[in-house]
C-alpha cells in the first residue's frame, strides 16, 4: 500500500564534523602541528522532520487526520544550548553544569542515518584553508519494498570557530582561519531535483550571513515551510511558491503512474552519441550490472534518472544506488542486477577487479565492459534504432541559440521562467522520442497475449521477429522488468505507451485487434510491403514513422552531438498537450506556530475555492485537479468530510487521478460522528461504497499474479484441460468447436487400469468418417483423453498452416483485383482446372486462380454467387482423379478443379464459407463470415490430422 500523504519535505538532515574534532584541528593549526589538512568522518548533527507543529495534548484526538509519526523511529539529538554557553557549532550544546544534554525526536523509519553521512560526503569531509564554492549533488534511497526516496545535498563551507566568541564576534585572525564543510540534505518522496536544489540555494542566502547560534533555528524553519507544500496532482496543474529570493515550481506528473520530471532530460545527449545511448538502454533492458563513472557526483544521479525515464514504460526494479562513496565500493561485488555510480578515480580499479560489468564513462562519453573495450550485447531492433537516431538529430538542445535574439533580462524569476518553458518543451520532445522507441520495440507484444488465460506465447513472438532482431528479444523476454511490463499489458493498462501504440496503429491493425482469429496480412499490407522494396521500412514499425523523410537509412549523415546546426528532421510524434496552469501558494506563515499553520491551510483552501469557481464547466480536467489539490489540503488540515466531498467530485470530472488508497485510508480514519454524518449524505455513501469495491477489485487483480508463458501440455488431457490448452494456444476460443475437435482427437483411458493407448497403427483402422486419432470410448469405465504427443503434432500442423497463410506473396497485378481488407485464408498446390493450371486461393470473399508461368489473376467466383459445390472425379488416361465442381449463378459453365488428395478439405472449407456468406446476406450481419472461421479452421485441422 502506498504511503500516507506527505508534503514536499520528508526530512532535512545536517551533516558535518564533530565539534570537538574541529576544535582539536583548529588548535593544532594554531600551534603549527598540522602539515596537511585531514579528511574527517562526517556525522549527523541535526534532523528535522514533520510534524513540526501539533495541537495541544488535550485535543490530540482531533488533530490532523494522519500522524506522520506512524512510520518513524527515535533519534537522540543533542539539545540546543543557551546563548551564554555557545560554542559556535550547530546542534551541539551543554547545560549549566557543562554536561551535554539530549532530546529524543522522531525521524522517518526508512531513513538510514548511518550511511547518510557517507553519501552526503562521498569524497570525504575535507578541511580547507580557504572557502570553496558550494557544491550540489543528488541521492536516491530505496527501501526493502522498492520504494524510492530522493534527496538533494549541498556542501558549503563555514569558518571553524575557536570557541572564544565575544559578544558574537569572531576572535580568530584571517591568517589562521580554517574552513569546514557542512552538508544539508533535503529528503523527499518525490524526484523534484531542480526544485529542491533551488530551495537549498535560497536557504544558503540566509545561512551564510547568520551566526552559528541561529543556524539550527533557520534550518528548522526552512524545513517546516517545505513540509507545508502540497504535491500537485497528475495533469496540467503545477504548484508555485515563493522562497525568497526565488519562485519555486513543482511540475506535475504527466500520468499518475509516471514520476514527475524535474530535471534536464537532454543531459545524456550532451554526454553520449545516440548509438551509445542505445547501448546503455539495451544494458538496462537486459538487466545487466551497469556502473556509471564521473568526477562530478551530481552527474551520476541526474544521468541515471534520465536513463531510467528513457526505458519507460518498463520500470527498473533492481538495486539503484547512483552514488557510491569510496567506502561502499564493495557493493559492486554483489551478484545481483544493479545500476550504480561512483567516482571516475575508481574506474580502473573497478574494471580490473569486477567481472561482468557494463562501464559507462560519463565524462569521456564511452561505453565498455569489464571484459572488453566494447559491449558484446545484441543491438536494439534495426528499424527502432534508426528511427531513434533520426529523431534525435532533429532535437535543438542549445538554449543560447533560441534566446540569442532576446535582450538581457533584469528579473531573475522571468529569466528562470523563460528557461523553464524551453526545457519543458525539450523534455516533452525527448519523452516522445524515447516512448516511441519503446513502442517500436514492443509494439506487437499484445498480438501474442491471451488475455483470458493470461498467457504470453513468447516462442511465437520470437518467431515473428526479424532474424537479426531475435537475439535482442531472447535476452529481454526473460527479464523481470519485461514481465512487469507484460503484466501491465495483460491488465490492459491505459498508460502513455498504450495511448501511443493505439494512436499509431494502421487501419488493418485496428481491424486485426478486434478479431479473435489469427492475424493474416491484408491486400493493403501486401501492397505496402511489395512496393519500392529498396526503401521500405519494416512493417513492425507500424505507423509510428509517418514523416521520416527520404534520407532515412544508410544515407544518414554522421551525428554531431554538439553541432550548432539544427537539422530539419521531425522529432517524433506530437501528442496534444493541454495548456499548463499553475496554482500559487500563499506566503508562508511562521511555520512553527500551530495556529498560523492552520490559518495558512485555510487560506490555501479559500484560494482553491476561488480557482474552482473560475474554471469553466467544460474544462473538467482542470476542475478535477483543483478538487484533488483542495482535497489533499483538507486532508492534512484535518477536515475529513470536506476532503471526501472534494474527492467525490472527481467522479464527476476525472476518475483517472482518483487517489483510491488515500481515500480508503481517509475513510478508515473517520470518527463515529463523522460516519453518522456520511450516512446522511447519499453521495458520500456512494463514494465510500465505490472506494471499497475498487479496493477489493484492485486486490483481486493483484492476486491474479503475472503472465504465464505458453507451454504445450505434458499430460493426457480430459475435456476440461483440453479446452483450456486449446484456448491458451490461440487456436480457437469457441467451446463448441473445441468440443468437436476433442471428439476428433481423443484416445481411450480405462479408469481402473490406466491409459490404454493403442497407437497410430490401431487408430488408422478406424472408420474413415472419424479422426485417425479417435478410438471408441463407449466401453464401461473408460474416459476420453487427448494424448500430449497427439496435441503437439496437431499444434504443429496448425502453426504450419497459419505460417503458410502468413507467407502468401501475391504480385501487384493480382492485388489490384482484390479489396484492401481481404486476406488469403488458403492457397492450394499447383492444380489443373477448367480455366487453366495454377493455384486456387481463397479469401473471406471469393475464390480465384493464380495462373502459372506469368502470374495472373482469374476470378472463379464470390461465395454469394455459389449455387452448388460437390465432389466429383475427372478422367485422366485410364484413371479418375478426385475433383471439385462449383456451380455459379452468374456463369453457365461449371468450374472444375482436380484437387486430388485435397479435395475433401476444400469441399468442406468452401461449404463453410458459402454458408457463412449466405447467412450474412440473409440477416444483413457482416460478422457471420467471421463466425464461420472457427469451423473453417476445425475442418482444415481435421483434414491435416488425416495426412
């Protein structure tokens, strides 16, 4: 279950060196005993975590809905000293008698305070003889359930004090001054890297000029303000707040299942060429052990996060530690799949001592492996790769080029807004390109899914791939992240991948998706396939390349990632975007006073109410976002019933963003009086009932498990098992047809003495009116069963028949005579007919003859024009050869074809299609022919079983 609602801040931690150690170093420096400044061990100095304010203990029962201390643990923190006893270091104090006192505070349960100091100072805490520039880097923490928490750390330097402050003035001389680094780490459940970095920048403007006595109080007030910031709902509504001197933007998520994107997605393209990026993406899709290296700690996390966004909708589910300190390098010895990052100084050491790694040098722009200078992994499918490279060439990734015509701005917030708008546009283009890459790779996965039985036929999917692409798919199909992706497809998840896949389907693909019979190429697809073969793209790319241009393929020029020339190449699909709106939060109140905080929540609720009243009724999407945000604020403010009303409005506006888990927890927290109030309001009663039903439905869906791979049966099957296996195999779904097929393939089993399999030799002696695999089972105590070997042979025959239909290649001159949506169901061997020698072809509408020699088209008849079909025989020398005669209403002469051993099969198939067409004409129902398809396949397979 997801965590209960929280604001932007989860915790704020201050990390630095112990004060006694700093004093020791300072005194040693004054005495000239230190020749080289040491690297110190960092430790936690302060921890600030919500709730920062609560009601009086007498009214605790009516406090905020969710106590955020539920999932927290104790942290012993030293109490703040009185001003008269100041020593100048944050978080350290003594009492009146000189002894150190402590206080017990609550911290998030999943926060690892032991490892955090190493990650805040991955290169060690260094003492400096002069101040240094502030440095930022980014962290990701993952709990045992795979939930990620994100952090931004700033390292900034302050002078070390000697403890001899007088009236607040420093007594140390500038010549002997030393500087120590403090790390301030903001932790959030949401990946708002840019926003949190900007927040820390604002904090530093307050901390640098302040006294050390005020340090802890300033950090605590800062943390309490961030805890008041709500997270925007998925969609087009962003949240903005002021943290002087900057305005901070929190972009919303595109989709409730996608993370917010608050980083610059073009950074990987500035470090790597597209082909190298595809190598890294391939490594992730194949669940390799990948290690990123850089001399800049900030790049490691930012690029890692970008790469994980590039493989969406597949989600990385393995170890993810983008920053490893020097003491954590032993993590790289783990035998499991992971994505990690460490300093470039360790590159040679890691490459030499660890096997089986993909080594990504961010600074050098290279990708190699620990066993070779090259990556020995299969390439991404060719067409998807070429599409991706072409799309990337159309990106304009140089901000200065877009603004060179503008004057110098004088308002920092206007300049930031201008850059933010440019970055948002570029991020959207990159997300479309990488999503298109995923669609092009996995487009046809759904064709091989059996939704009813949760089966994926991976062998057939592999067989349908191009031979050069099969090594890639063999590696990917067995991964855990692909199985999760497959489960989402099985559950028909409507995410960005599904929307793009649906929007880029051809008309034929849409028709195929609505049928239960196996897919066969239409005449339209054949025409596309066999025209201009030298320049055609693979059909597997579908319609996702509507405008690539003439230069697609080998003629493409070399890629220059830093070129200032903007290539005129389309950057991919343009999904319509709704205009971005923003909600500006009120000015922050004194954040450590309960009454002011409650007043702040009320101001926010009032502003949201005004925004709701100003939204036109037809803009239900924006209205839903405002209701969602107000419901969130009402929840944290303790107004349960008001929150339920807001969430109930989502049923009228946009259910896609309905927070089911939050509402379920909210309902569980209602008091008896509130429940009585709910019972008197029908709309809230319906909401609660719906939430419970949805919760149970979600649990049931989760309990269904993953998607199984199709396997041929290994045991004898009675009717029930046989029906399931036939449906899972995709042969046919109609149970009546399957029952008749079972009768055709059964063997006898004695319930007392076990299976009595008499073999094919015995079966052949049975009457020719029955299947060769049929044995009489009317004897007492016997049951009909199908032998697994017989099923395997039968399944093989069926696949071969389907393959023949898929591989039919008709010349263009023949395609011109057929409708665009016609498919060839069956093609005979070369036979003699009353109209010449050739092959008989059958579509869902007609029979025609493909003449031999120079391929030509001779129409025999349409099914609606048939009057009679019968088996006959034609004289040949002294013999008579089985033939088929077809009498038509539009022609006087009867068509005759010498089908020899295939005559019975064609007789049955034509009669089935004729009956289906007659039924369709009589009832004016176009689906009747498709209803005859299961029976047609059954007759085909029964005939094959006799061969």
